């Protein structure tokens, strides 16, 4: 067996075995990477090369946007923004059947759009909506499933840290990717709304909330405008050329800080804890970026991407067939790997294949991010699934029983996005970004 084949087996077996053993993902990637590198080169050269690649992987000005957006999301979670967005969602969809479920979905989309964090959305919105839905007669598991299924929509609707990571790997415009995520993100929301409405018929809901009058509706929407304005501030600034993504993330932090003090939900004494929380999250993300960069280099050195390309093309040379195979692989990968390392590992492998087939890198970015977003709500390691279940005070088994119809609806929507490129490319094209 050749050294490159040995390296490939070490990576495959090592990563799967360690992840299956509940080892932290950074260690599960890093340890097999070092061992595989030693299998194809001298130990001292392997150690030095991987260290350099890890440093190079995080030594990027564009990546500064990630800690800033993470900090902005934590500030939003502590600054009273969630309650205002829920009130706004309620007046927008309050007359629909299953209005509380629809309110949860729309509020998650709004909160996710201004924070870019699915976990934060599931926690902030779920904490408020779960008891309200139970009071209206919704089952705990249904309420939790609605919250969990809709939370990842914010990973697509800009700003999105996941798109920033994809941009780093693919050398694609962040602004174009942000715009490409809007269509798939809205389709995700629509899929959740439809499934929630269908499942609502089995819920024993005693009463639905009354819709407020016109005056209260306008007042409620007006109170939510400052929170929603951040979307237009960040995205508008990027598209109009006022500031790039990194500067926009810093502006988002300042805006959320000011807004939190204006709402009087944020105090100076809260800032140290907020900064620690944001730093902890940023450290995890950056470590994943670093070790995944080392892994990508070892895979390239061992010619693993070339071997996978030859394997795929040996199965079929059909564009449709290859896209389906890639999407199925990513759906499986997403069930046990977070989106950040999955993008850093698999995009360098698959992107050259799909671009040779004529797929736009921006469109492929929307496909990949939407695909891997499904993984955050699926067992065994879906972090949004665990957070949403914890908020509801439930084990994951009853939640998954109610969640699988949402998964089916979202996956069907994913394949619509895959085979209808204009859903992703229309806005970037209109904005002159592609």
C-alpha cells in the first residue's frame, strides 16, 4: 500500500472513530491529521508544515468578521431584541392558523437574520415562545420541533458566519454569498411554515392569540424597526460599497451595543460576561478553522481530492447525478460534523468538480451552506437540536419524532435550490455581484 493510501485510511478511520467516541471535533480532526502527515513525510517536517498551515489558515483579515458577528449575536441575545422581534412576528402572522407556531418560525428567521447564529436564535426565541405555546395548548414536543426546525434559517439569511468561511475557502465574494443566501433562507422559512400548518391539525390547541388592532400593530412593528435595521445597515453597506464585510461586522457590534443600552436590557456590568462568552465561541471556531486548514493541506498532499474526483466521475459524468451524490454526502457528513470544519474539508474537494461542470461557485456556496445547516438539527451531534430540546425540558427522542416532517420539507427545498440556480443567483445578479 502506498504512503498516500495509508494517509487516506488514517484520516478516514481516525476521524470517524474519534467523532463516534464523542471526542471534541477539533481533536478528532487534528490528531489523525498529524499521524497521516507523519505517514507521508518526516516527523519534524510534518509537525512544522502542519503548524504553518494552521497559522496560515487563521491569518486572514476576512476572518475578523467572525468574532465581531459572534459578539454582535451575544449582545443581541442579552439586549432585549428577541422579545421585540417576537412581537413583530406575532402581528405579521397572528391571523394565520397555528399562529403561535408561525410566530415562532418568523421570529427565528428575524433573529437569525440579525445575529447569524442558529443556536442563539433557538435559545433566545425558544425560551420565550416555548411556555407561550404550551399555554395555548401546543404539545411540548411540537413547540420544540417548530423552534428547532426554523432556527437555522438565520445561517442562510445574511449576515452569516458560515458564508464567510466558505468565502475564505473558495475565494468568492462575501457580498455575493450574502445575497445568494436570501432566497434559500426564505424557502427554508416557507417550508417550516407549511409543515407546521399541516402538523397543527393534530395539536389540541384550546385557543389562539387574538390579533391586535391597527394602532398596536403599527406600534409593535415600529418598536422592532431598530433591531431589523441592522440587516439593512450591514448588507446595504456591503452592497453599496460603503464598507466591506469585516468593517460591517464591527459596525454591527457598535450598533447592537448602543441598541442594548437604549432598550435598557444591557448594563455595563453585563459586558465582561458577554465578552467572555463571545471569546469562548470564537476560540472554538478559530481552532476548527486552524485544524481543518492543516487537514486540507494533508489531503491535498496525499492527492485525496484527486482520487475522490476520479471516483465520482467513474460513477457518472452526469451533472445532475454528481450534484445529487455530493448533496447526499454532505447531508451525511452534516449529521456528525459542524458546518465550519465540513466546509473547510469538503469544499476544496468538491468545488473544482462542480465548477468544471458549469456550476457557479456562489450557487454552490448556497447549496453547501443550506445542506450543512440541516445537520445542526439532526442527531447525533446537532447543536441546535440539543439546545432546543434543553430549552423545552425534553429528551431528544420525542422532539425528533415531531421534527422529521420538518427535515423532509427542508431537504426537498434544498434540492429545489440545487436544481433552480436562480433562487440563489437572482439577487447577486441584480446587485451586480456575479
